[in-house]
C-alpha cells in the first residue's frame, strides 16, 4: 500500500478526476440535451457563453489541477515503482491524460472554436449546431468515462 505524500497525491488525484467526471457527466446527461432543445441561434449563443465561462478560474483550477496531479503521479510512479499499485496509478494517469485532457484538446476545443466563429442566425450556423451537439457530446461521453475510470483506478491504488 502506498503511504505518505504519495498517498495524499493519489487521494487528491482521485478527488480531482472525480470532480471533472461529474462536470462532464452533467454536460452529457442534461446540459447538452437542454441546449439542443433550444432553437439553434439560442443554443449557439448559450454554448458560446458557457465555453467562455468554462475557462474561468474555478473550472480551470480543477481541470488543470487534475491534469497536473495525473502527470505528477505518472512520473512519481515511474520513479518509485510502488509495490502493488503501479498498474492502477499508471492506468489512472493515462486514462485522464489521454481520455480527458487529450480529448479536450483534440476534439472538444476545436469544435468550441468553430462554434464561436459561426453566424448563429444563418442556415449554416443551424446545420453546424446540430452536428456540433452530436459530435461534441459524443466526445464528452469519452471524457466522462475516462475521468470516472481514472478516479476508480486511483481509488483501487489506495486499497
């Protein structure tokens, strides 16, 4: 079993990944459904405002904090190679860094940037909105599952 500062890092990693999983799951299960039910112009406007608010200090501290903790846990695990928890720690780190942070960078942010550029009152904007909701939510499901799985993996490392 891991202990000391390494234990604290793992608990914080599990907590941060769990918080991120909760935010992503909320978006997948009801926020995006509510936005999709709006007329496209209103949905686009609302999502663009959400995307601006999301890069505020509260969410970014949790999201980037989780990313940093996962990276530190991965490096420390490679250096210390703890007995009995190595697989869980590396798996948790990989799940979050690739499945949550990586997917955010390569799938969700580019879609957010493209949404910010569309004319919300145009036919093209409406067409993009429908594709955006479907694709963004699909990738958000990946982020949700990856973040939750990282949480479980870190918890298993603590047992």
